C-alpha cells in the first residue's frame, strides 16, 4: 500500500538528504549496514523485555532503510548488486525483529504464543517470494494492505503500547495473510491473461536435447545410405 501511494513522494523528499550524505562520503552500503546493526540492537532489547527501547531502535532501523536508496540515486551508484544487498538485508532485519519478539514472548508469556511472530515472519517471507518470483517472470506483484512499511508501523505501535502487543500481532498476521492472497490473485490474473514471459526468463533447452537430435539425424542418414 505504501509503495503504491506514497513511495514516489517520499523518495522525492529524501533526495536532498541523499545528496548531503553523498557529499559527506557516506555510501548506500554503509547506510544499509547501519540499518542491520540497529535491527540487531532492537532485536536484543525487545527479547530482553525492554520493549520501548526496542521501539526506539526499530525507528532507527527504519531511517537507514529509507535513506540507502536515496544515497544510491544521488551518487549514481544504483546497481543490481546494491538492489540485491538491500533486498537481502530487508529480509534479514525482518527475521531479527520478529525473532526478538518471539524471544520476548517465549520468556514472558505461557503456551505457544511465541509462534505468533514466527507465523508473521513466515507469511511476510512468502509475500516477498511472491514478488520476487512474479517479477522474474515479467509480472507485477507490488501492493497489498500490509507491506513491509506497514508491518514496521504496526509493530512499532505494539511495542509502544505493549499491553496490547498480542492483539496487534494477531491483526498483523491477518492483514499479512490478506496481502499474500491479494498478490497471488493479482499475479494469477496477469498470468491468465496470457502475458508473455520475457525471453531472458524462459528456460533454455538442455544441450543434451541438441545432441540427441544430431544423433538421430545421423542415424537417419545412415539408414538412407543403406537402403539406397
């Protein structure tokens, strides 16, 4: 939802900050690493029970996540390597944060409620996979009611008002599952419309098939010679 409605506006607003950081000699990769470190600290503080401190570091995690792209655009260093690093770091920070919540619940709440953030994380990873796979096939899988930015906001709300954290996590799980369904339906409709897959994404036929066809052609030639 954030990507579709506010991403362009936010990116334009962050452009001057990206230029300032570039002039200061700070690269996009450095900012991404800072975000990972902040997520690690947030995970530890949440797991240790300091939820409001975890809230603070969660906010600090979101700042580098928003700025690394701006710095890359300002410096003209945007690349597939950087996009790969950014995507992998996003999944890693998600795992750290929800792992911290699971650690906290396992230490302070009875039963199997600690599996709730694990279920959210698994569903979020599934959403990410849907987009990656769809884009590799030439389809668009962006959008949904609970994307990564929305998960950050909702989780921050739950950490700030920890008395309702469990309820917030259940809501997040439900909305994340709805997002997974939304993306599946969106890609399914595009695929059903017969949109062609780019040639670069199509599977190449194995070389063995070419060898087999040459062998068969030679056998036919030999048989023709014999029959003549």
